[in-house]
């Protein structure tokens, strides 16, 4: 059981900007909940859907409007990269009710030209989705990113471009930076890749494949295919724009060449970013309502609806919303069970779930997440280090983590410029005084409003017995 406290703590506001790394100069002290929550959270749009729709809109046969898009560092980098290539992207005010998180986006396709160096930051969707699109431009394009991004696996995309006839120059290490010279077209055809390190390799190729001369017959050949729902999302958005996609077998896709229809789309709230807020109900107790939770979705965050009841949460739909009820929570003395979980489908949920497991009274083993070593940071090593620094007992496995029960205490929490590491620290800080996140501004990557949304959630807590 974690040490709990009801004393006042400093929350900090965090930087709320979509540009830059969002690095803070002083630690953010995670606020401790004074009692059960009565939260009501409206989240901005899905990063995964926003960046997929931006790619498709840029390649479409006419202008498209994206309603309720995400405005964050990852989406800003995608917008900037597309604009550098010549795609027209304009911010427009919505016709209906205003979006509190930013304007709509109007995308007008145009002939794409190179002669540019594209900054991908730490955004996996940008570094894996943009190169196949940029290969359709004429001229030289260099792909680069943040210092740690140069350690993220890119070999599958680089090799794929070479196999598709694109002239690529790199350092031979399968990483950024790399440069290629586009001729205005990509041959396409049959291609085999190993996407074991990231499903984004598959999605990046499928998204631009309708514009390849021969389309694309893509086969995955590797020991695993993580985050399959993200590929299902890619196939769904392609089909919604009139693209024919066949799936003759698991790990095999055929995208037929042809036009990509212009389309106005509305982006769903980001359900992966809902994870720390939903988990908070089990930690502090009480209820957390997530607004406009879709009834049908390809987002992997939807798995929270079935995962959190394994720890004792009650999940119920109320109109358009989903309500997570954590009962009395850890703060109120609830005993959370240990579990054995396979998160192959949705590894991005792991940081929030590891934080929850660190507060449980039984051991938990989470597997199927070995690929997280190649994310914004080595998330397995980072989670083990941070939780253990707070007095926890986390052991790295080849493909996951083993979390043993322990009594936690306050300590420095390193975000590693990783938004999900920062939010995991906030979860533990709900019942552990003195968790000091060194870079809460890293949440600007996909949720710039996290510090204020979290502070508002914690402020809904009532003291025990009230």
C-alpha cells in the first residue's frame, strides 16, 4: 500500500504548448488526492487518428476538413512537415460550437516538392508516416528528429523505401537522419518487412500505398506484430476514403492503387490519453467520467473498458460518456489484485497500468510490451527505474515487467521527455506525497492540457467522510 496524505501540495501548471519539447525548468509536484474523485474530463482529439487523416487528406483528390483535430507537438510536427512539402493546411473556425482545444484544419493537396529537412521530433507517427508520402515528392528530402529519436528503430521504413526503388542515403545504421531523392512517383508492388518493432511501419506504408503506381502488397515477416489495433485503424480510415484494401491473411495487406477521396472527418477523443484519468478512479476512489466516448472505435484505449474491471472498477455508459467507478480506491483502503496481463494489443496503455499495478497488493506481470523499448524512451527500463526510486519493486523481463507489492514514498520521477512516463508519475502521486516529475511539459507531445486537466480532476476530490 502506498503512503497516503491529505496535506496540501503544489501542483504547478506545466507548459501548455504544441510547439517545442515542453521541457520544464522545475519539477512538477504531483498533487495528492484529498478523497474520492468526482471527475468530468473532456479530452482533445486522438493523435493516432489526427495524423492518419492528415496524411490521407494531403494525398486526397480534393480538399478535406478535419474537425476537432488534436493540437499538440506531434500533430504540429506533422502539419509542419506536410506544409514544407507544399501541402496547403489552413486553420479554420468550426461552423458549429467552438472547439476549446483549437481550430479545425482545412487541407488542400498540391504538387509536392522536396529540398526540405523535416523535423520529426520524437513523434513515431511522423517519422514512420511521412517518408513514404514524401517519397512521392520531387526533390531531396531529409528526415531527422530529436537526439533520442535518432535511436528509435527506422530500419524497416528505410529498407522498404529502397526495395520500392527510392534512392536513400543514410549512415547504414537504420536510423535517422536519412535522405532520399523523390522522382514524383513510387513503383509499389510486393514488399516484405519486419514490423516487430512497431506497427507504425505497416501503417506508414499502407497510408501512402494508394498513390503508388502498382499499389502495395505488403507482408509482415517477424516474431510478433504489436499494436494490431493501430493497423486496423489505418485500414479503416483508408476504406472510409474509398480505398480498396484486402487482408488475405493475418500480417498481409493488399492496397489497390487509385484515388483517395476528399472527406470531412471529425476526430474522436484520444482514448489512450484517457488512461491515467480512468486509472485515477481506482487509485483515489470515486468516479471519473470521460466525455464523448465512442460506442465503436479502432482506438486501443477502448480496451480500458475491459481492463480496469480486472482490478475492480465498474465501467458504465451514461449517454455519450463512459464512467469509471473505482469504489473507495487505494486511498480508501481498497486492495487491488495482482494480475497477469498480455498487452500485445495496446502497449501504450502500459505506463498507466504499471503505475496502478505498483499500488496493488499482489504481484502483476505485464507481457507483450517488449517493443516499448523502442518508443520515446526505453519505457520498460524507465518504468522500472522510476517506480523503484519511489520504493517499488519492478523487474524487467525480456517482453515485459514484473511488479511486486511494495510501500511507496515520494521521490524524483524522470519523464525522459516521454509524455506517458510523465502521466504515470502523476498516477502514483495521487496517493504518494512528494512525487516530483522533472518534465511535466513533455505531455505537450500529445496532450498539452494535461497539467490543468489533472489539477481540475484532483480538485474534485472530497475529504474522507464528506
